[in-house]
C-alpha cells in the first residue's frame, strides 16, 4: 500500500479532480525529484504516467517510453541478445515514442531520429531518421535536433548532401550554446565551404574562410570543455598560422591543451603529446630571451 504525505494527498486529488495533464505531469516531476515534503515514489510515478499517457499527453508518453528503454538496454544495440522480457519493453517503448511523435512532441521525434540513425532497437533507416529529425527541428529552441538534422545534410543521409544547409542548422544550434555545433561552425569558417557549382559560374566559396570567426566559435566550444576545439586552438596557438591570422601564443596553447586533460579520450593522449612540444617551445623561447638580455646588458653576473 502506498502512503501519501500531507503534501502529496491534496496535490494528487487536485490533479484528479481537474483532470489536468499539465498538473499531473508537474506532480510526476515533483515525485521524481523528491522535493521538500514530497517523497520519491516510483510506483506512483508510473501510475500517473500511464494515466496521462492514456490521455494523449506527449511528454508523459515520452518519459514512460524512456523508462521501458532504460540505460541498461540502451547500451546494448544487438537485439538478438535481448531476453523476451526486454524485447517486450523495447516494443512498448518504441510504440510510446511513436505515439508521442505523432502528437508532435519534439523530444520523441528526436529520439526516434537518433535511433534510426544509429540502428538502436530498430533497423538503421536514414530516411526515417531524416523524417523524425525534420519534425523535431521545427522546435526552434531544440539545438540537439538542429544539430542532428544538420548531420543529415552534411553527410547526405536521408537527404541530398547540402553543406550550406548543414552549416545553417549547425549555426542555429551553436547560437543556442551547443558546443559540438559551435565546433562544426568553426570548422566551416576555418576551411570555408566551396561552391559545388563554381565551374558553372558564381562564387568559389558559399562560406568564405574567416579565421577570426573560426577562433570565436572554437573558443565558445572550448570554454564548455569540448576537447576537439581545445585541441585545434592549442595547435593553432602553439605554431601560429603562416598568414598571420593567428599569432603564436604558447601560454594560450598550454591553456587549451591542459583543458583536454579533463576527460580520458584519444584527444587527451594527443594533448599530452602536444604539451611536450609546448615545453620545448617554452624552453627555446626562454633561451632566446636569455641571449637577447645578455646582448642588451639586461643580465649580468656579479663576481664576489
């Protein structure tokens, strides 16, 4: 028997009386977070989610779907190794996601798009992935969906390859603070986007090379700890660029390489190697500075 606290009882009754999906979902959130006066209650959460799901509440269908597709199952993509019980959970989860997506819930659309992109629980299908991600990206504030849809255009997966369209979507996501999108925007500005129809007339580049913009977006991503941006900035500052758009700055190079050390990855290993180069450059600069000071008389020895 589930015992409700003095705070839970009136809230739950209020939800039932008004039959409000919004209030009901708020109660789910309170029960999940265990706010002051509200005890965490997984059984009651499931009861409320099922009730709200039957009332065609998209967010509830989505959350309930994720409870069926828990992390332990999500980590295993090989459906052949699932138990019968897990297969039933997967079927229920996918059905709920599809129902939530049909109701226009962007998170569910993005989840399905990601699953079809990667072949998680379903057969990989780039066309379905593109369909669901297009729906999800209609939410202008959903930066992850903008980014994933950008990938579809970038790689020509489910859509005709369109690097300019991909850049525009990455830029939308980057503006909303998504670090991986900021990194991709930086790459576009560093390398430029060539015009595939250049031979037929028109400009050579659809997006011109602008290194200062690249540095700006790399820095935004690096400030959030995005390792690849840290690594790229570190290399640019360590050596500088021949065109002078980035001056050599060993202190900044060290700063960004050291930020790569926070997370174990292949980028951390690369950063550690580059930090050895940083030490060599620092040593060389110190020796050069010492030589200049000797010549100018700024350094001298006192013999006692």
